[in-house]
């Protein structure tokens, strides 16, 4: 896949910064008042580094408040969601490692936009 791939989503947007067979790196923007689906993955780990704004993260049913420059490690199988409760864009860098990085490795448990698992 093109490392400069960009996609709009109902909650904001993402772009690929790096896409290799050993990792994928995305820049993700979450619009004010929006959140991603509550989900987990079978084949990948994720590390999120908050680079602009503050994130509210649901992590295996626990709520974490994560500030700019802080990071969260999300192992395979961990339920997770990021939410932007502020009035400014939230920007974070997501690094994926594992055996597969396709969007069809998303198992959605809850989604504000009516999407099923990819």
C-alpha cells in the first residue's frame, strides 16, 4: 500500500506514514467530540503517542486520560477506543506491530456510526 495513503472517516482522518511488512505507522486526527469504535485486533499490537491535544482512552473497560507527549501500549486482543472530548483536534501517532495490518483485523464491539467489523 502507498505509504502516503489518506482516508477520511466519520470521526476524522488518518494517513499512512510508513507501511512495511514488519510495521505500519499512521497519523490519526480525531475531530472534537468524536471517537473511534470500541474494538480489538487478533493480529496486531498498537502503540499510541499523543502529539497534540488530550485523549480519553477506553482500555479493557477502564478509562484513561492521556495527555500530549504520553503514550499507551495496546497488546493484541486488548479492547480499546480513543475519544476527543475537547474542542480542538486530537492528533496521535499509531505504530502497529504484529503479523497482519489490514483494516479487516478490526473487531468492532461498539460503533457510533453503525459500522460492523471490517
